């Protein structure tokens, strides 16, 4: 499990390590430098570089202190130059200690004070290390730091950011136009939210987490945002017992499809059974010929336009009572009679059944809906925009924060399909860091619906079902892309590749 911190959570983690667990701040800085040096050595080896040269750009805050300390670790083996900006009088004791140590060791250390000095710099190096500001900064960069960033945009070298690229907001992921574009970011303690959302990935490059020599439970107690690793799938999926039957692995009811969109229902049902459901029942008006024979068909009456009639409710009631999870929405159309049926099912069963609402089913949800934590909504940005009556561009700009806010307000779980996707119950949140652009294809979301519905039926809590389902879905897309490329990825291929993941 990856733990992801906001800047405020990072300050709390630092404070707890220093004040409660008595780990001196200068020890944390030294451990950060040592861990960073090890990671840089790995980069040097992977790139097969011979005696690379380093130029450091340091500020006078603690990020600069990390830079001064790291320069000391590398100076014994490599050519190192430090350029720094700021005010020595404003340095913390830890930063000042490492600053004076670098000077006494003979590391060339040059203070930059004017724009002309920056413009006249001859930057000829294999590595550029950015330790100007760190997580305390934002996209609002001014003065000499901005001049340096402009200069560095024209420099070709391997670029390494310490903790956070200068010019990137470590909370929102928004970047200054001259933001330091790192090939690698070595961040301290844990991942920072801003490195992973919005423009963050474009400027952070490959992100490594430096070990500060303190137990991870400090972070676990504070973090409220997470991302799955591959090993988490085995940890979260309930183990199959030697003596068991299909009734022990979840009974899924998928209410989906129409005469016009039978494929959406088929993809969801096939993904459900392929994800390990004991039983998957598809209730629809029309059944696609590609539907797996393992899926149980439940025919429903149709409206004049071929969507599910409201008369279906009485027929479905007994099945709704028996199943472990209900997925409703893919391919239903916007027929108002069908949407009223969706509303009726949600209102009557949301306190006693796990319910996933997707696609056209989301038309039954409004900004004033009162839902429960049994409910998972899986909108894309446009669908959430319609529900909460906020412009789509704003939903996309603030996807993490809006998803959390509206999960709280609606009282449910939201899995917002964006990049990265965000799953939240309003308190905790998961980012899906897997996936590729090949997943942007028709039917991909229907497959996700089937996967999540199965995990819900198997007794996994809704927030974990939705976030883990998204991770499995994205990994299937990544496995396919590695073998065949992204362009030919289809929703049906995602179902085939679930076996590669699971």
C-alpha cells in the first residue's frame, strides 16, 4: 500500500517523529540525504553513467538543507557544484549545519543574488538537482527562483527534484509554466498528493520515496489517501476455502442494457463472472450473443423504446432480496420510466444491499439525493458535473477535492473516473496509479462495473471494492498494452486479461 500525504499531513508526520518519538530533525535530514544518495547511485547504474557531474540549486529553507546534505554525500565520488539563493540568517539550524559543512568540505558553493548572475551561468552538467523550495512551495514562483527555472528549461541534463519540483503545488498538482521538469523526484517520508494529480505527473517524472529511518506507522496513523500495490490484491481478496460452493463467492445482480445497448450489459456481466463471482444474474430486455453461458439470464419487460419497463420492479423484487450486490446502469438509456425504476430500487434497497450505480443509472441521482455508505457511484467527470451542477472543467481541475466533498454530502462512496481516478467515502481516498490511455475505449467502464459488483458481493467494503476494482481493471489494461500496445485495447480484451492479473 502506498501512503499519500498532503503538505499539512507531512508537517504533522514530521512533528510527530520529532516531538513525540524524539527523532532529531537533523537526523531526519541526514537520513533523507543518505537515502537520496542511494537512489541516485541506482539511477547512475541503470543509466550506465561514468563519473557524472552534478549541479545543485538550493534554497535557504529545509529543502535546501536536504540539498546541501545530499551534495556532501555525493562529493566524495563525483564533481559537485552548489548554487544557492536566499538568506543564511533565515536558515534553520539543520540547514545551516549542512550548509557550513558543505563549505568546509570544499564543495564549490556559490550564492546567486542577481538575475544577471543566473543568466550568465554556464550550466554544463550531467545532473541538475533541484532543492530550491520543496513541498512548502506552490505554482506561484517569483524572483530569483523563477529566473533559475527559466534558465533550467533550456538545459539538457538528467533532472532530479528533491521532495517536490520547484514550481509545483504539492497539494493541488498545479504547476507554474516554468516549473522544474524532473526526470526523477525523490520525495521524503511518503508520496505527496500534488505529485500524483493534475500536472504533477508531467513534472515529477519517476517518483521515489526516501526512507527517513522512522517507522512507517507514523505515516499510517496520519495518511488518509492511498494507492494499491500489486500485493494488495491478494491481501484484500477473500481466500477461497477448500470446502465451499458457488454461494460462498457472491451472488451478483446486474440490471443493465436495452434493445439499443445490449453490449454494455454483456460486458458488465461477463466481467463480473470472470472476476470470481459465484453467481452472476443479468436482468435485461435484450441479451447480446457474446454473453457468457455462465451468466444467468433474467428477461425483463421493455418500454416502447426497448429499455427496461417500470413493471420490472415486481418481477425483480425476489431476486433483489436474495443477491449480495446490485449493479445498475450500463446501457439503460435515458428513458424516464427506466430511470424512475432505478430510483425506486436505490431508495428501497440501499440500506440492506450493496449497490453500484453507473452510466445511465446515474441519471437517478441528483445533488439533493440522500444515499448510504452501501452505495457506490462511478461517474466520469461529465456525469458528476451533471449531478452536482458544477462545470465539468471545474470537476476535472479539482477532481480529488470535489469527489471527497460530494461523497460526504451525498453520504455514499464515489469512484470518479478521471486521471488518476479517485475513490472516496468522503474521509479516506484512493488514487488509481495504474492504467494507460488505451483504457479510453467504449465499454471499458462497463467492465469496471462488473468487477466492482463482484468484489462487493464477496463482502469487501464498498470503498475497497471500488478502489481495488479500479486497480485490477487498470492493471488488465496495462498487461494488455505491454503485450500488444494501447491502440488495439478493447473492453472485451480487458475481460480476457483479468486472468493475467488475478
